C-alpha cells in the first residue's frame, strides 16, 4: 500500500490530501479534543508561519464509548504522570537530605576524631604528671627517711 492508507473495507487506496497551500498533509492524532486517539489529516505547516488551517478526518467517527474509554485512559495516564513527577521530586528531596546527613556525619566524625586525639594527649600528659609525682614522692620518702635516720641515729662528726 505504498504509504497511503485505506479507510474502507474495499481496499481502495485513498490519496493523501493536500492543504490549502498544496502541501501534502500528514496523518496526525487528536488527543486534546472530543475525539482522543482519532487520526486526521492536518497541514504540515500547522504551528508555523504558514497558518494553514487544513483539517480532514482520516478515521471514521468511533462509537461514543471508545472516546469515553480513551478519555478515561488519558486521565489515568495523566494521573500516573503527575504521581511520577511527585515521586521524582520526593526522591530528589530524599537524595538531597541524604547528602546533607552524610556531610553532617563526616563533620561529626572529624570532630570526634579531634576530640579523641585531644583526650589521648591529655591522658598522656596526665600519665607523665603521675610519673613525675611518683618520682617526687619517692624522693620525698627517701629524704624523710634520711632525716629520720639522722635524727634518731645521730652520728658523731669527727672534728
């Protein structure tokens, strides 16, 4: 059938009509009218500077029920698209929140590592201070012992 379409059961090929400017009119599909899904011939210059308004139905008029079914399907499809858009937005918001939380965890980890390092340095200083205090305590005990020995066991110094 060489690119043309038959619209009757007799298999007679219908010629592609030409618009008011003599341009072949492609088959288009109506979606935003009372005949959603119905095909028609429309000027290929539609929506351009040609401003041609050529229109001719390609498909025969469907039963009214078909239009209602297609309209409901289109409404359902629009609802699904709307829900999908909302889900994408929610997903993006969750991803953004996850990135913020990851950054917060990274910053908190760095702060904790700094606090642990400072705590370990303080512990090292305290251990060094305890060791110094022990050494001083030993020296004091030795000095007290020497004083006690000298006091209780005086020795005569040769003169």
